[in-house]
C-alpha cells in the first residue's frame, strides 16, 4: 500500500504567505467608492486596521507570517496531506487523488487561518473589539476562537434563521467567549429599519454584514473582520497551498489539476494560488473552482463592479457577480451562497487562468457519501462540491487511462451538517439551478460603473 | 517556544497491541455464567467470533495488529501528541502537560480503534452482520464506519431518548451505512416486553444491550460488538498509549502521571496500560482514572461479581460495580454513565496499582472551557473529566514547585455536545453526587457469588 499520509512537522510551517498579485499578468482592478472613484485608504481605515489595509493593496510576493500567528497555527498546522487510495480503488481510476485536510482545526474548517491573522493584526493596531457576521457559523466560530487567543472581544451578528436552527454553532462561539446576536437586531440602525418593516425577518447575510460594518464604523475601539472575498483573506489562506506544495515535493509528485470549492474564494485562492506561480512560469497545471448550480457566480455571473453586501455599504469591487440582490435558494452549502466572488479569483478566471464548473446539490452529496464510505471523513457540504468535481475528473481519467494527479482541499468536516446528509439519504434534497431570467433580473440591477 | 506537536509518520504505527494481562501480578478473574461457574468458550461463541474470544482470554504480551486493520488506522493514525503550553501558561504551573488527541478520527473519538479491529475479525470469521447498542452515539458511529470499511451490515440499537435528541449522531451512523433502530423496539422479545409495559419508554443502555445481544444470539449470520469493558476492547485501544510512549521517547520525556477519563475503561486502559509494563518493572508512574461523582464506580462501588447489562443476560464479571440496576443521573458525559467497569482496570485498582478520583460535573465543564479557550480544541464532556484532574494536578505542582510531566488522552472532540456547553454557560448545569443510601440500595441487589 502506498504512503497515504504526508506530514510536515511544525518546523516546516510556512514563514511567509504568498501574494498572488506579484505573479498576475495585470495588476488587480482597484475597489471603487460609490461615486465610481478609487476608494481612499482613509475610507478603509474606519473598518480595518493599518496592517490589514497594507496587505490588501500589497504587491509584494511574500508577506511574513508573524511569530504569534505561527504559534497559534501550530495548534493544528501543518495539516496533513492525504492520498485517497480507498476512493481511487472504489472508482477504479488510474488517477492519484490527494487532499489537504483542514477539518483538523479546532473550529473544524479552514477559516481559522485568516481569523487568527486578522485577530493578531487588530490586536497589534490597538483594536479592542471585532464585529463580524456569520451565516451557518463556520466563520463566526473561527473568529470567536481567534479573538479569544488574542484577548479581543468578538461580537458576531448571526443570521437569525441560522441562530435559531444552528444552536450548536452558536454555543461554539460562546464557548470561545464571543457574543452572538441574532440579526436583524435592535443594536444597529440598519437592523432596526429591517425589524420596523418586518419584526419576524429571518435575516440574511447581507443584513448581518451591514449591521457588523455599521457598528465598526460607529465605534472607535471596534473593527470589522471578513471571512472571505478580500485580498488579505486569500493571502492568509495560502498557508494551505504552501504546505501542500512542500508535501508534494516530499513525495516527488506535482498535481495536474487543483480543485477547491469556491464561494467567496478564500478556500480556492488559499489552495490554488501557491501553485499559480508555477503556472505563470509555464507549468501545465489546471486550477479548477467548483461552485453550486444554485449560485453560479463564476460560470453564469457577469464580470462587473458590484458591492459586497446587499445594502451597498461596502466599496464596489470588480468581480463575477450575480447582482448584490441575488438570493440563492437555501442549499446546505451555506458557505457557497454568496452573490459575488473574490476579485483576485474573478480576474484570473476572466483572463482564462482559472477554470470554473458548477455542480448540482444532489450530485455533491452523492460524492460526499462515497467519500465518507471509503475514506472515513464526512465532509462539509461545501467541500462536497470539490469532491464531486474530483470524482468526475477521476472518472474521466478512467475513460482515457491517464494517471493524472488530482489535488483538492477538504475544507472542513461535516459534523455540524448531519441534517443535510439525513435529508439526502431520505431523498428530500433538491437541485435548484437558477433560470436565466432570475439571474438576468438580478444582473440588471448592477451599479452603472465602467468595468 | 518549545515543540508543541510530536508526530509519528505512518511507518511508526504500532505493529502489535499490548496485552496488560502478561504483566499483571495476578491473572484476571474469570467471567462466570449465571450458575457461578466459569463461562464456557462455547457460550461466548454465540455472540463473538473466535479471534475475538482468543484475544479476550489471551495471556500473550503482544498481539499482532493485522495489516488490513493498520490500513484503516492509517486514515487518521498515528494521532498527534501535543504539549499544552498555552494551558500551562494560563495556569502558571511548572508542570508540563501533554495530551494525545483522538478527536482526529473520522468519528471524532477514540472508539474506532476497537471498532475497526472488531469489524475486521468478524469479517475474517465470516460474520455478515453486527449488532450493537449506543447511547449518545460515539460507539455506534465508530462501528458504523468500521462495518462500512469491511463490508459488514451494522444494526445499532440506539437508546430512544438519544435517538430523538441526537439526530446528528443518528444521521452520522446512517451516512456510514448503518441501520439505526430506536430502543426499546419491536424487533426483539426483550424490546417488546418493555414496550408492552411502557409504550413510551425512553429506553436505557441496559435495554439496548439486551436487544443487540438477543438478536446476535438468534441469528447465525450476526455477531455482537461491544465498545468498552471487555479485555479485547481495551487491548485494541492500547494503540493510543503505545504511540504516546514512542512520542515521549522522541522528546526524551516520560510522564510522571497518566490521566484518562474512565467509564467502561477502554480509553483509560488504552492510554495507561502500555505504561503499566514500566510500572510493573519498578518505574515510578501514577495511573489515574477519572470518573464522574454521579457514577463513582471505582471510588464508591463494590469489587464484586456483577453482570454487564441491566437485564442480566451477560456473563458475570469481577469488577467495581454500583449494581447493574444503578441508574446514574443524566449527566452530559454519556460515555461515563456505566454501572460497572473494565475487569482489568478494576483488578489493577483493587491491587492498588491504578488510582481513581471522582469529579463533579460543573467542575469538569469549567476545566473544558479553560482548555478550549487556551488550546483551541473543544473537548467532549467525557474528556473534561480527565482535564479537570490534570488541571488539579498541575495546580498542585504550582503549590509545590514540582515540574511534573502529566499526560492525558483527549478522547474526543465536543462538536456534538455543544448543547452541554450552552447549559454550562447559562448556569443550568447541575452537580449530582449520589447519596450513600442510593448506592447501598443498588449494591444490595448484587448477585450472590463469591468474589
């Protein structure tokens, strides 16, 4: 039996994050203020500390990971790289399948990679409190843990319907010391406005973002933290791909295809970007982002300037978007229900350097179930999107006989998502692709800014 | 900062389990049939396959781990040994605290170590189906996964109240392909008898065991699997302590105190036994079993012959017991709510070679919370018992200035137990020590067999 677990010891933990901007063919398009002019750093500094803003606009290839961040990373990093031999055998594919397992973090996903960094840089800049939003709770729990590690108060605006339906995630945040507020709340003007018109509002990620941003703007001691989309978030996540690169070197392998699920883009960017440098230098490697058919940003969205939240409070970013008012159906992969995408991932996709595919919900659970029954680990619903694409590529190899090396990130375990598996097993899960009219209608509301 | 993560690669996975019987001062007391005579192997073979029975009575020091079992172990083993530096700092103790993290298994606990072995030996012996019982679901999920890996059907009788309250664990078992039946059920005579007298019975572990055993006895193609207590189960779990020993060798350390929570004894035995050989050879090392005050088997039970289930279907075993009819209160550490204990652990405790301490529920969650907020990982409620004792020992070292090395097993993560943390944080958790009269009354019903 071949080696199935490729480990790094803690001395091999990366010392720098990789900034893909240094190797992109064109510089990133700048974020714009609502007036269509490039946003000022001053405007950003109301919600982010200076070191984070520096990273957001940096063009340096390597950014040092501060020692206090590495000390927390070491609680679970480097994470293992696995070869999925049992899945290969079940598929009868000549392909070799590898996965990086981020579910070993205390929060059970890749989110702490940036949460810890953001908490550290905020502490360094004198921030006392952080606000953020969370839907299903993956990001909120990661920031709760990170805040606790650096002595910051954390307030999480949690979409009310999730607050009611996911008490485990809520308790997890509280166990790490965070305050969790169901959103819409009476704590902010934005929340009060929603409650005035609909006291029973179930909330949305868009409203929760607006509440968290409003509070960060209003309070001098408080900053805002975001779990995906922005350049600095993807930067912090590159620790995943950097470790994987070292792990492949140890076994003299190099992936032909790199796969990750893609919502806001932090898992995909963190996985794929460290291999992008090689691609930019001419290496043959495919980078494949996988998204849900019900929220097909890269595959059916428009490459245009749009805001990051539904209320339009954030700067405008050039990205693939379905329109900030696009509301995807309630699929179980809550982390992939975002109307836009990372501007960096979007730009690379626009330039043909990153591929994208959209997959339907039921097929993702079929893939996740096959994975659980061969490899043991039960993946999060988001991760099942990547696994679907990996299995499809592996089956294609079976047809052609090509022994390709396929690598993906298992971004989190599914222990908080068992009800989704239950529904799948009971035949109650639906596929929900969006009709063109719905997407076109949302796109028609895009701000009028030249892309 | 010192090294905090001590890893083994998969080539260092143990090749043999360690059988503590070989180093015990006296041979284990034999299990007895209901007539008070030693049980026949014939009687055991109705529910267990031959290789398991051989292990149950073996006196060989080393038992080979078959290659197919090691192949599955490699999906998550060897598990990491961590130094809890941040907890040490928070406590201000000169003690060095180490923990073995078993929560990285796909089921989130140490239970798969024996589930995989039992599934393999059953497959080897031609078993087609396995039955078992589960309370909170840790053991049932482990066996579901293991059965799937070796192509065995698995039927889990799940205590009805847990079946209703823990749908996530139920879905987890079904995701791995097991059939989960709420107990009492109409599938067995035993279940039907209970339902006849109480159609709304919430069930109990005792009833569920009886149902699983009855079905295994009745069907030729079916055997029974148990998740703790018996010698072969503790044997399989020694992979934990064996790995830990190697890991301590790598850093030139040796523990002064070894701590594990103890319900049926498999986590404690698996952790401590591989160090027992050194103790038997004269080495100074304390082995400390930690149990709940609400089910104080080792600390307040009687060392006597008793049956393993409440219906009295199993053989009689010489063990510390509170009486098979003792019903502990509904504490959240479901895995520690067993009226008896492993006969091997019991005998070593009786001979003064294993220490035991009982701790109250609230103090265990206080310890677990401090652990989560320093080390990140949120432990299972069972594990919090060990952490309570570790913190107490570390604080004692702070008083005396002794830099002791303390080692414990973090037997599982708490991601399925967040409601317990929620109740603790809300001040709703109770301590529930049992009055002497209740224990004496249960003990008065012990079978009349000479110990």
